[in-house]
C-alpha cells in the first residue's frame, strides 16, 4: 500500500475503528475516525445456562467482547465467522476456536460440516438486528440454535467535522465501509452535502449497497468479507488514484 496524503474515513464502530486506524498508520496514512454506529450492551439480556449449550457462535468480534465482559465461561467451543472474530475469541481466552471464512450462511455450513447433531443447541451471541440467516440455515441443516441479542448498534448523531470537511473537499476522499447499517447511516448523514470525489472501499457488496445512490467516483469491494481483504481493496483503490 502506497502512503500518500489522501483522506481516508473509517466508519467502523469502536473499538474496531481504532484497530483499523492502527493498520493504516503502519502505511503512513492518518485516517479520519467517523464511526457511524456505537455499541450499546443490553444489560437485561440474560445468558442461559451454558451447560445446556453445545457451543457458542459469534458473527462479530463485538459479540465476543460483550460476552467476555459479562461471563467468565470459556469452556465451550467458539464458532467464529472469520479471522477477526476468531482473533477476538482467542484474545478473550477461548481455547477451542473454530474459524470459518465468509458470511453467516458460510458459517452455518462450516458448523454443519464439523459438528454432528446434538440435543443441546448452540447459542448465537450477536446484536439485536441480526437478520436470522444463521439460525435459518443451521436449522435447515439439522442443528438447533438459540439467539441471545446481547447488544445493539446505535446510529451516530452526526458526522464529525473533519469527516464532513473531507467529504466536501474538491480532492478525492476514501471512505471505508464495514457494514450495510453503517453505510446506511453515512448516506443519511450525507444527505444535502455537495459531494464531489467520493471513493468507497467496502468489505462486501451488500455493505456498499446503501451508498449506491451517492455520486461515487469509484467503488472497490473486498474479495472476501474480512479485514485483510478490505485492506487489499484499499491498497488497490489508492494505487488507482495514484496512477
């Protein structure tokens, strides 16, 4: 990745936003932090007796963190959607970590391929807006799954001033998109702004869709929905702009 004086806006929620910023700093890029969502734990959502569960399922690093903050149990296998989530599980102290690569549907098939049927259901720790694709897929594959909505993602009230200035600049500005919900909030907050040269680097095609009506100069989509692929897409975007 070639470092240059190019505004790069990170819309990812914290603490992930700072992690992404740290990776960019290694390439000499000083990003603009503009989280479009913030994590709000649901303190009233109780975790069921884990002895009645066959494993834990995490579809984000945030799910790992909110579980780890409130429950010391690390005895169950942690089934993780991708490398970032698996890394968070290992850092939280899980010894049995199984890592898929892809989205929730891919994770469902990964679990089904590696787990025999059990009378004890798996437990999915996720945010309240999780679509239920994982539960639908797993149940179709013969596996029971319970859902524990341990947190919600709240939309940012406004764009940071630094991000607004960059977006309205006459120069190219790169925006990194990590989720469709974050992209939706960005599109809402950009309504009425005079955008000129907006380059979007998205973690997946679905994540980029809410920005499809904005006047994009370019759209780069990661080859796989994970942070490493997103960084590769960012590198390609910078190389194209530098050409």
